[in-house]
C-alpha cells in the first residue's frame, strides 16, 4: 500500500505529494522530497498549527501539512484525506 502525504510550501504555495515510508519522520520526508532546498531551516505544521516535525510521516497519510520557516505560525494543513 502506497502512503502519500501532501506537503504545501507556505512561502510559495506549491504542493507536492510525497510517498512516505514507515519509520520516516515528517521532517525526513520533506528533506527527501526536495520541496525545501537542502540546508534551509524549516518546520512542518498540521491543520491546527502544531509542529509535527518529529512525528512519523505515515501518521499523516492522505493529509496536507504546511512547510514553512521555524516559528512562523503557519496554519494550512487539511483534515481531508485524499
């Protein structure tokens, strides 16, 4: 079964679906996707604005998470599963 998380770049509003692996953190999935340039600091938030960087990526299968600068209070994920 393919597990996909949709990441939204909060700065550019680009969306990218990323296949995630068991044991991979949300932050690792974003880094592997290339959505954020290597070496740039970022943080990932759910629909409520909660930081989910170190949570397991598969917990968010079918959801949209917002990727932005650390501490920017970006909210914009979704509760809808694809």
